[in-house]
C-alpha cells in the first residue's frame, strides 16, 4: 500500500474552500516527530479556511489526526498569515 501524500490532500481541501485556489500553498517540516503542515492562502480568504469560530480549520485538524492515526504518525496543521 502506497503512503498517501498528506500535504497534497491538505492543499486540495483548502483549494475547495477558497475562491482563488492558485494562491493556496502547503509547506511541511518535521518537528519532534510530528509532521507539521503550514497552509497559506490569500489573506482576504483566511476567514473561509478558518471558518466561524474556527470550526472549518478544526475539522481539517480532526481529519489530519485521523489520517495520522491510520498511518501511525502525528500530523499538525498551522495556518500562516
């Protein structure tokens, strides 16, 4: 079974949320055994990614946690302004 590209998945999910998908980028790095994904979008569209009271970004983080549990890894999502 091939390892999924979690960074590409995060980018695809974010592109579905915004009006300017070409401005979405995801960078990743490992810190203390945790794979951290930094998501950046067009500044006027931060609200779409974060959602009301942070619900959208929390849902993305929950999905990442589930994917990590399935892969035996820890993933974290950060929104970069």
